[in-house]
């Protein structure tokens, strides 16, 4: 009996990958919403780090440009002990939070629609002996793959745009003051955030799918 309900990890991965391939365009739309949210998060955080680094450089060539584009720069406080003179405003943090929230809601909606489309597939799996945790595992693995893909693309895109904007505004001389380590940390954090958002968005749909009775799932008209 244990053999009948056993589902190896490799088989779960294969089923999740095949599901993404079959529903490629739906998965692409879900992933793109994640890419945009993560890119905005990365762009905001990396832009703040770059701007702070330029202020702390005490290079007078940067200060007029910073003031012109809207930053409240106080050169008197721009020293090595003041690393927070430029940071995320409350409005900026609220906008980032809303973008991430909209992303999670979109993922939940897309995954619920995916569950609706896969009633017969879920019912067949459960009739063959699949346990609830197997169904949850497949959905979680799909979300993990989408989250990693969206997180990586979004984080790299956001960091690239932030660095490009800095080069466009301040010139090539700003490369000497780029906080590459901080930007790398932000990219890793954004990738983790994207993957976490994807997993958060799939939990409820996965639980709904796993609790379906086989007879109810097979009865649904497609």
C-alpha cells in the first residue's frame, strides 16, 4: 500500500514542470506580475543605496544633480557616520508594499483558476491514491519554480535599471562609488522575496485542491 501512494520527489518535479509547460501563457502572466513587483522593489532599494553612497562620497559634482532630481541633500551630514541621510520615505515604502500585495493577490487568483482547470487531473490523482500532501507538493513546486524565475529576472532587471539611471544622471564617474556589495545583497533579498511571495500566493489554492473529494472533482464538467 505504501508503494501505491508513494510519489518520488523527481516525479513531483516532472509533473510540476509539465504543468507549467502546458499552461505556459498563464504561468507567464503570473510570473510577469512577480517580475514587475520584484523589479520595482529592487529598483527602489538599490536606487536609495546608490544615492546614499554618492552623498557620502562628498564629491561636489554629484550634489547639484541630486538636488535637481528632488533629493534633500545636506552636505554637512554626509560623513562616514551618517548612512541614512537618504532612505525610503514612508510614501515610497507604502507604494512598494501595495505593489507586492497586488502581486500576491494576482498569484492567488491565477492559482485558483489553475485549480478550477485541473479538477479532473486532481480527481484522477486522488483516485490513484495520491495523498493530500502530494497535491500540495506539486502546487508548491510549481510556485517555487515560478517564484525563482520571476525573482531572478525581476531582481536583475531592477538592479540594472537603477545602475543605468545612476550612470545616465551622474556619468561614468559614479561607477567608482557604486555600492556593489549592497546591491548584490539587495538582489539576493529580492529573489528571496519573490520566491516567498509566490509560495504565499499558492498556499490557499493548494490547500483547496488537496481537500477536494475525488468524486466531486471527477463530476465537474469541463
